[in-house]
């Protein structure tokens, strides 16, 4: 039986700990080289939102790998993040992309794997191979999570720190036998995989299986496609800057939700769009 610890509420103080004021004698290399693997035909917004969120959260260098079929679209929407094409099949990343991805991983300080990738037989093979090879902190999100559902042993065997970011549907696909209680289920998944689990939803739960944070920022206006891509970019940027995974997940959840609250205060919940979160993030950082 899992003993339930005291739940710590996320706060601005956590964000200040994760993102202290910057020293003047620094350069872009000091703030992380992050690799984002995202996107597919029909899902070109995911890599754009994730990359822009990573940029807003202070990542020094952002490399965004997308299927060759959507490269012109994504590259046309991003300026500072560096976009590069990868081999694809049917508009989704193919297994042939693995060598190029492994080369990029060698210089990455953090990696995001999953937003908008879609589902395919090639991806079901490719994603576990990337996880096995990764040595930098990894955010596994969206279709990255879906690809390992049914064989999550690959997560237990990972040689890198992992943050899992499932919403409720992804959580159930990943761990169908989880305890019904949201907190107990999140802790059990963390113990089972060795990953930090950020279980999204009303009062997001963040846990490493021992310590627990509960996030109470955010609002119903954020229940729209693309909000999770913004969160994924935030988390990857924090990891790339050397923030420990549990702190990155807890502080990132607070920042994401608080940015949504600021945007909703200005625009209302019905009109809220993921891009509005990006505009609010600078108001919450040094």
C-alpha cells in the first residue's frame, strides 16, 4: 500500500526557485539546448506552440524536428527556434528518422517527444527506441505516451529522467489497472515507471512517487486543443536549464495555469486560446 504524503501546493515561490534572476555574464549556451520532436500532417500547431512556449520560458537554443511533409509549414511559423525536417511516411515520422534524431540527442540538454505526432506502426517502434537511447531529461507527452501504452517497461528501463504528462484518457491507456483515486493512481504510476508524473486536469497532480505537489492554478478556458503543447514546451525549457524534474514539473504546472488565469482575466474563459498563454508567460518570469 502506498502511504500518502502531505500534498504541497504549487506556488510562485517554486517558480522563483526554478527561474532565479539571470547572471549578466551568461550566453545562450548556458540556458539549454532543447530538442522538440513533434508534429504531423494535420497537427502543425503542436510543434509551433511547444517551441514558442520553450522560447518564452527561457530556453537558450531550440531545435524542432518535424516530418518532412510539414517542414515548410512549421518553418514558416517559427523564427528563433531552429526547425529541421526528418524522414516521414504518410506525413508522420518514420523509423528512418532514428539516426538523425540520435545525432541531435547527443548535444541536447532536454528532449520533448510526442505532441501532435499522431499514431502509426513506425511511431510505435520509433518512440521506444528514442526513449532507450535518450540520456538527457525527457518530457513524454501526448502521442509519445500513447505509443508506449501496453509496454511501459521501456520507461522503467530508461537511462534518463522522464516526466510523463498524461491527461485522464492517456493515463488510463497507459495504466488501465491504476487505483481509482487520482492521487494514488499518479503515485502508483510514478513508482511503476520511475518517472515524474504530471497528471493533468482540475488540480493537476505532480509526483515522483514519494513527494506530491497539487496545482490549483488554471481554469476551464484552458480546456482547448493546444494548451497541453504549451505546457510541454514550458517543461522542456525548464529541464534544459538544469531544473530538476520534480521541481520543473511542479513549477511548470503553476506557470502554465497562472498564465491561463492572467489570460482569462483579460479575455474571459470562452475566448481563451493557447497563444494567449504565451503572451502571459513573460509577466510571471524575472
